[in-house]
C-alpha cells in the first residue's frame, strides 16, 4: 500500500465520524449518530449534538483503531472538518484533532465539509474528474458547485435560498405525520404512490427567476404547497392520499435538483456530474439523475449511500488529496468556522 495514512474526524452536525484512509483507499470508517436523540424535537438540537460528540469521540476513535488494526502512532496526518456546521459540534472535533496533531507531532488539515462530501466519491470511483459539477444535497445544504481542484478551487454556482432539500423532506414528513428524519419515510411512502398525481411547484424555475437564480434552489414554496394541499383535504373531511402526496413531492424535488445540475453542466461545458449528501440516498433522485445524464451525454458519479451521509471517511479522503497535492497544513490556531463558505 502506498500513500500517507490519514485519520479523518467529522463532527459538524449529528454524526461523530472517524476513519482511516490511505491514498484513495478507505481502510475503516466508524460513525456514531445522535439522530435518535434529536428525533423527538423534529430536527437537530445543537446543544444535544455537541454533548453527544463529546461523549462519542474517544470511543469512536478507539473503535476505528480496533477495526483497522491501526494505532494512532501510525498516522501520518490528521484531517478534521473545520466548517461549515454547528459551532459547538465543530469545536469538539477540531479540538480533538488539534490535540492529536500536537501529541503525535503530525500535521493537521482543516477541511471544508461541503468539499469533503464531494470528495467522498474518490473512495468508490478513484480520482475525481476535474473540472466537474457537483450537486450537494443534505439536511443542512443544497449547493451546486464548480470543482476545478477539489483541494483548492471549488466555486459555488448556486445554493438554496431558503430550506435545504433534506430539510424539505423532514418538514413534509411532519405534515404527513411520518417520523424524523423524513427522507427515508417519504421515499417508502412514495413507493406505492403516483408521482404525477399532484403537480407541486418547482422553485425558481419560472422565466422571471432565471436571470438572478438560474442555479439556485428554493424549497419553502414547495413545502407550503404541500401543507395547503393536505389542509384543504382535511378541511373537506377527505382522507389524505399520503402515498400520492409523498410521490408527487419526491418527484418535484428530484426534478428540480437534476434539471438545474444538468443545466449547470451544459452552461459550463462540463461532461461530469457528481452527486453527494444524505438526500442522494433517494432512489428516485438517483434514477432521474442517471436517466437525464445519459440523455445529455454527461457521466454521473454517485458514491454508495453510506458515503453520502456524514462520515469521517470523506474528511480523510479530502485530507489525503491535500497531502497528495502538497498543500500546506493548518496551524494549531485552526478555528471552528461555522459559517465557512
Ligand atoms: O448528509 P446528511 O446525512 O446530514 C446532513 O444534513 O449533513 O443528510 C440528512 C438528510 C435528512 O434531511 C434526511 O431526511 C435526508 O438527508 N435523507 C433523505 C433520504 N435519506 C436521508 N432524503 C430523501 N430520501 C432519502 N432516502
Ligand atoms: Zn453533511
């Protein structure tokens, strides 16, 4: 095996992730999630997340060492998510990574969480084609990115102007009285529904919006449309066809996400599209992206579902790219930057 051994630490939201990567090879990846603790609040509670990271981090590092047979002393560099994310949650991972860097006398690399999501795919499909357009869809983010160099040159083409796509799944699930996190439950309900039953709006696709928001997304209008549609049924004393609502909502999200991503590829003359983030688990999104990319002559890369959600592997993968590309390490003053672009 060649390449430096990178330890990756992720703690930006509700998953404590620790992984070992060498070169582009994933050696081991352990994730401890506090998602169940947030479920009764219907969303991530920052204080609860920070405390959970604090409790989980050391045992998670131990488990990653046990599962890979690696000792901390073998590590060549430490990569950690330094932003964006929840300030208190980030601080736990960043502090631990600094302590490891200092104690082991190994370089520290602060990485951007969004770039790390894109980089996860390297572990499944090898070096990323550059330039590539990347669509990142999670509970906290919805971004279209132009990636010229994953370690140093990532430009945002557009993002959501209100809710993230995953957030929309979670909110609509609540309206349909499905559990949190809503994405998988909506997907399950949608399986028996008709995606064409209700025509829900596709945000920022009207001609008047395209000048200013061509590559931006908006999901709050879609959520409101679903709420209104359901309430009208309830007021009329009619049953709510949950499967049809879920399928039509899921279709609207998958449609607008893929349409704008492909428009970005065409506009910038790029023939590679990469999709990542927790919402990528959605099978309709994957299928529609495959179908439309095939039609447009764009080659699509989507990592396995486990690498789409938050984990330490993607952080280690990006750290490994920074090492391979000779980027300078971060100093021990590295801040936890919750609003990092
Ligand atoms: O990337 P992720 O694990 O965490 C961050 O938000 O960073 O994404 C979680 C989000 C949640 O909003 C969840 O509802 C959504 O991803 N999600 C899905 C599916 N699985 C998870 N959304 C749609 N379909 C799914 N199958
Ligand atoms: Zn994420």
